[in-house]
C-alpha cells in the first residue's frame, strides 16, 4: 500500500471485521435475484447502500427539509445546518484544512469538468500542457480534450507497462516547463492498479504543475488525506462510497479555488446581482449555483459516518483478503487471463476468457445471481492498450465475502461448460 | 449441461451451435455489397459481405468481425436465412426478427414460414433487452451493406 489511510475516529485496528453483521446493514443483499442470493461484485461501478444512508436521507426529508440559505424560518436554518454539517464531514474525511475547500458537485465527472472549465479558464492557455495517464476513465480524458478544442492546450498521456502500471519515470518524463496540471486516478477503475500518487504529485509540483487526483476508486478503499498527499484537487463520487447518487465532491486548495472563476452562474453563487454586474459569493458557494442535492449531501455525510465507524483500515484489510483469495481462485482457472497484474492494487479484477466474449460471461454469471461488469469500463484506451475490446470485471466492497468469491469461481465453470467444452 | 433454465433461455442450442461453429464466416472477395458496424457499448464489430446477382437475389453472403456468442450466432443464422432471398425479403425477415427478439414493428413475410420458425428459436432473447443489440447487429450491418453497393467486379 502506498498510502496510510486517514483513520476514522474510534477505529479499532485489529478488532475482527464481522462481515455477516455488516451485511445486515444492506437490505438489497437479502433480496434474491432470479431466485438466487444476490452476489454483488460490481461495487467499483456503484456501491450498494446501507440502511443508515437511506434512513438519513429519509429522516432529513421527513424532519428537516426546506431549501437552504434562504428561509428566515427555523426549518430552513435546520436544513442549512444539516447541509453544512455534511460538508464538514467531507472536509474531515479528506483532512481538508477547512470546509471552504469542499465543493459539492453531482459526481466526480462534474468535479473534473468544473476544474477543466474554471482552472482551465484562469490558468491554461494555448500550448500549455495537461498530463494524464493511460489508465484514465473517460471522465478524466474527455474534459481535457474539450478544453484542448477550446483553448489549444496539449494533452500528454503517461504510458502503461504490460502489468497495467504507470511507471513513475514515464510519467515524470512528460512533465516540462509548459505542464500546468497533472490529472490522474489514484486507483484504476478498469484494472485496479494503485498509482504512486504521492510521488506523482511531488513530481508534478517539482515541475511547477498542479495535481488533480481522481479518487473515485481510491477513497472507498484507502480514504484520503489531501494534506499528506498535498494534491491541489481531489474528486470523488458519493455513490461509490456507499452514498447516494447525484452527489460528488471537489476538494481544491483554498487559494486556488479563490483564484478560479465560477463554473456555472445562478442563484446561491452570487453576493449581489444587478443588470450591469454581479459579484460572487465566497467559497464554496461560488461553485454551487442553484439548489444543490441537499438530501444527497446529508446522506453522503451518513455514508462517511458509516465507513468511518467500520474503520477504513479494517475495510481495506477485509478487501485485501478478498482480493488475494479471488486472484488465487481466478488464476487457477486455466482458460482465464487476468488483465492488469500490478504489484500494488485494489480489489478490482479485470479478466478475459479466450473464446468467450465478456458480455456472455456476464450473462451466464447473472443466471447464477452473480453481478459483474462487462465492457470497456469507460476506459477504452486501457482496452486498446491490452488489445481486447472489453473485459469482465469483478470488484469487491466492504460487504463481500469469501463465499461470494467461490460463487464467482463456480459460475465461471458454468461459462466454461457452456462455451468451451 | 448446466441444468440452468435461465442460461438455456438466453443460450439455446441454436445459439451455442452457431457460435461454436459459425456458418459463412469468411470474406467474399469481389462481392457486390459490403458493410461494417460496431456496437460501441461492447466494442463488437461485424462486417457483412453480399453478392446480389442480376436477378436481384442474394446469391452469396458471408460475415466477419469479432463479437459475442449472441451476435456471432445471430450473424451465422442470418447468412443461412437470407441466402437466395431478395433484399426486400431479407429486410422483412429482419423486421420479423426484431419483433420476435425485442418487440419492434412487425412486417409481412410471405412464404418464409420456415425461416420465421428458425428465428423463433431465439425468442428467449426477449427477456434480455440488453442483448437485443447483440442479436440484431449483423442484421443492421446487412442493411447497411445493401445500401452500400461496391464497384462492380
């Protein structure tokens, strides 16, 4: 592991992790699929939600809901307090200096688009360079291509090796006097590779560039300490962190966010408006035009409480055990090849079976109640790098069990029986 | 084999047979029509080659590319069914197939009961809307090809 997770309060490292008890928090895990127990191995796409998160959202609507920042009545103040509390939870979870550095967005994709539009507007001009890696999700490729079209920036891509790693020297070599930003995922959604984020951020800073970390896949396994990382931006999606859809987070260093122009205009982000000119609200409201996803922010706060109470270190230890066991079982299955064999990785496994299309694998597994992802995982350049149109991908979260890994392996034998014998 | 009825719905013997042993998977040098299409959601790619003779009949057909079992089997079956038909008959079969496998608008298929019966063996696909694109990829590609006459050999 390249990073020490930022530990939550009250965490007892070493106490046994009771996955059976954890599973009772997730109602959907107890609903059969096609008459069989659900084996949900697609947490990297989106995590299932614990009752605590659903209850928080429902309770907020039932007891505290009104629009925020507007009403003079006490209910609106309560709603505003709930929203602000959620922002403080996120700030604490990421170890941000203060909650003005936390901007709520729809998801990680919108957070990256915000940076591309706003940081791009303020700090990037024709010929300036943005460095990404060959592992990126489309959400960290396309916004920069749009900016390239608009401003004539240059997009450089750090290469992958055959293990699906981004070697530090290949990345560092791309950094130069015109590099303004390095933007990369801390953990690959397609292959599970852990990137040496701290070293990459240091290298970017040494070249005079800023660093944006896409933490969508990493924050769920290792948390984040943005001060220790010293990243300039950090983004993630709430729905991958066992929270609701429709809420994401942009962390940005305060002085950078201060220097950046608004992303969208509208209500809530202004100080005053006349037809001649408007002035903008202070951080973070400057970047939150319009009524935000208030209840979803509150529920994201509950999701953070949930993972923090379980303990990120213990979650990660549990997921590592699942990963090691799954790698062992899948490696022993002769027709299967694992795509991406990084030395440091998180609990995501991409694989192919010679002669069987990933969509067929996923469908046969579905008949056994096993949910995996098949396709390009919004990372077509990764597929191209490994010469496959698509892969099957199993990913493991805090509620998965060794028995579910066995269910995956057993279902894969049905695939072999159906297509290869 | 697996004793699993859901799997059998999606992968009936006709699909397994045609995906393991695709018919007419070859190239057709000097053909009169060719087309290619992709399913961007899975990266599948199918090419279809056709020879339409002077009487307006599909006198030869072949396919290639890379695709899943459903798309491969459907392409293979299609080549058998449209051989000897006119382009209009082939299109009518396609509309019937869509109605069987997904629920598109139907079309009359005069005198092709045997072909329709063979397409009906894929009716289990109806329960898997995510795979309709797989099943119809080759058929769409055939229509693209028919719009796409090549320089006469």
